[in-house]
């Protein structure tokens, strides 16, 4: 049975960057305003995320890595929305099946922190320790027990894995300008530091080292009037495009970093090879991420309407300032 768990977990956590994305979302959900990431060997040897969020109470530690253990379901007024997130309560469970996981956490009300270690979904040790309020998760020896997957990764370079980590961290830094992100290899100088930037535009400019030609997309909203139809079209869209010719395309749908080939293609038609950050908000029930659990690709119920709205905005920009 453990082998089955391990394989399933490997589907959720395919590479260090997947684990990082899940842990960043947890830190943001926990209300963190500062998130520090450090990695060794591209995150395979060690990946650490330290946040100053709400922390985890002692009573929640034993069940933390249990499958479907989540403190977030009560937030979902509509049960159908659970489905749209695919794997609620599966991220930490999955990580604990394919790596050594250590959690140090303290809530503001606690006098001290606790350190807990996990293996295969279960808490193994738990003891008091010193620590600031917040949570530090350390993932070590990722895929130590899944030889084939690890071997596959060792073929790809660790520099490549680290590059993906940095990309994910940078994307979240752009989308959450009020949160300060730091990312670096263990013991080396930081490759990302957004502690001092406070807007998406400023963060993008700093990251892409570009001062000009970055223009704002929207923001714009469109919604159908028919209040009785719960599937009526409703969409808010905004972002930036321009700057460096490196084709960095980042898309957030309802605050999650995702892929959508048609949306990316639409941007490419108007602004080929440019940097583009796009955020789209639609009712949660209009998003389907369950195309396949391992895929970041999302489907939108009203994709053609979203594309039309996006094209209209991009067209306006192209008329105003051709790049
Ligand atoms: P989910 O995010 O879907 O609830 P996860 O497996 O990602 O599932 O996390 C399980 C639970 O662990 C969360 O619901 C949350 O209560 C707790 N948790 C995880 N990371 C943090 C963190 N950085 N700070 C506070 N709580 C956390
Ligand atoms: Mg999570």
C-alpha cells in the first residue's frame, strides 16, 4: 500500500517547484507577509520555506500530513468548489510520502515553537523548541524512496530545477506585491528579494530589470446581467505586458499560478515574446483544474468570452502604443 501512496504522491509532487508552489500557497493562506525560500541541489537535497504567518496549533500537528486534512474547507460556501481545487489537503500528505518533512511552527499566542517530523503521512516526532511566530517547512531528500523518478531528475540538471523554483517564487512575488519574498541557494547570496517592493508593477520592473515599455492591461470587468443564471459570464482581468523580450508569461486565475494555452496564444498574437503578467478572476465554479491532477492547465467555462475580453484590451494597447 505504501508503494501506491508513493506513486500517487509522486503525481502531485512531480518536481521541487510543484512542492514549492503548494507551500507558497499555504504560507499565503496563513497570512504571511514575509516568505523566505532556500534550496540545496535544486531543492532535491533541501527545500525550506519560512513564513511569518498564523502558525499551526499543537493539536493540529499530529494530523497535518494526513490525506485530506485541511483547515480550509469551511471557507468553501459551495461544496462544488472543493472539486475545482483538485487536491485539497493533499499537498503536505503527498510531500511526506516522497521526502523527509520537518515542520517548525508557532502561533503568536504560543510561548514557544514545536518541531514535528513526518514520514508517510504520519507524525513521527514532536517536541518543543525555540522559534519565532510562523511556520518553517523543510523538505529533505525529495524522492529518496522513489528511485526511478529521482534518477530521471538527476539527469536534468539541478540548475534547471533551481531555475524553476526561482520562477515560481518570482511569479508569486509579482502577484502578491504586499508579501516580501526572498529566494536563494543555501549559504549563497539571494537571487530574489522583494522585501522592499510594494506594487506588482514595481516588482515586475525590478525582476525583469526593465524601466520602460511595460504597460498596464486593464483592469477591466465584464458581467452578464442575468442574475438568475448562476453560470452567467463574469470576469475581471488585469496585468502588465512589455519589457524584456524573454517571453516570461505568468497567468494567475483566481490567485493560483496556472497555464492556459489559448490565453497565452492570444497574448503572443498581439505582443510576441514579451513579458506578460495576467490575472483573471472568475467565479470559482467556472474553473476546472481537474483536466489532470498533475497539470497546471485550467479550463474556463466561458473561455471564448474571456479571450474576447482579453483581445479587446490588448488591441486597445496596441493602438495606443505600438511596441
Ligand atoms: P490545504 O492547503 O489544501 O488545506 P495542505 O496539505 O496544503 O492542504 O495543508 C494542510 C493544512 O496544513 C492546511 O489546511 C493548513 O491548516 C496547514 N498548513 C500548511 N502549511 C501551513 C503554513 N505555512 N502555515 C499555517 N498552516 C499551514
Ligand atoms: Mg495547500
